C-alpha cells in the first residue's frame, strides 16, 4: 500500500455543503460544493481541515479515505480527476 498524498480523498462536510480535497499531479485541488475546482497549497488545505479536526466548529466534519482501502474513495478520486473545468 502506498502512503503518498495522491492516494487520499479528503471530504469536508460543512452545513449542507461538501468539499473535496485531493492531490492531482504536483498540487492539491479543492472542489467546492458547486463543483468548481481550485488549486490549493498544502497550507490552505490544512487551514480548512484543522477546525474540523479540533472540533472548534461543530458543524464542520472531515473524513479521510485511502484509495487502496476504500473502493468508493478510489472511484471518487478517479471521477474527480477525469472531470475537468
């Protein structure tokens, strides 16, 4: 099992919205609730995840899945990577 950043799918649930964060090529991508994609630095990804991980914002939660251990995560990563803006 590879433990590189490109194997993970990070899902952030905030209220009624869902955002996805994943590694594509040499950088991180954030897909917004509306489906728009933005390049993100590792620091930006971490800044979005820390409030959910610490519980500071109770309406925000995070789920991290590995493509090798979750077929659903592997399918979602493939789908996110093949759709382009």
